[in-house]
C-alpha cells in the first residue's frame, strides 16, 4: 500500500462537492419549530385570557402575535423585502 502524497490529497479534496448551505437547517426550523411555537402561543393566549373573560386582553395579545408572525414571515422568505418595497413604491407612484 502506498502512502498518498500531498498532491493526491489535494486532487481528492477538489473532486468532492462543495455545496455548503443552511437550507437543511432552515427547512427543519420551518417544519418543526415554527408550528410548535404557534401552538404554544395559541394555548397561552387562550389559557391566560380566555378563562378570565378578558377578551380585550386576548385581542391585544393576538395583535402582538400577528405582528410577530409577520416578522417571522419576512425572515424566512428570500424575496419578501423586494416585494414589500415594490408595493410601497407602487402606493406613491401609482404603478
């Protein structure tokens, strides 16, 4: 058995695919963590306000949850910022 030389190792290293990214982590978070957090928030909102008859408090909390979901939606999409920018510009330019 021969010992690999440095050039052989460099050649082998360059032949391997170099696709490194975070799509697996992003997909896992979107498929697992986000639905679980939504469930926990929904249960907390119902438990904290629904049992006491504090409907106004529940709606205030729900408004905060909707804002938070909008921020999460912006964070997980790739071109949402451009779309929102075009929409805001269209309000002023009429296009």
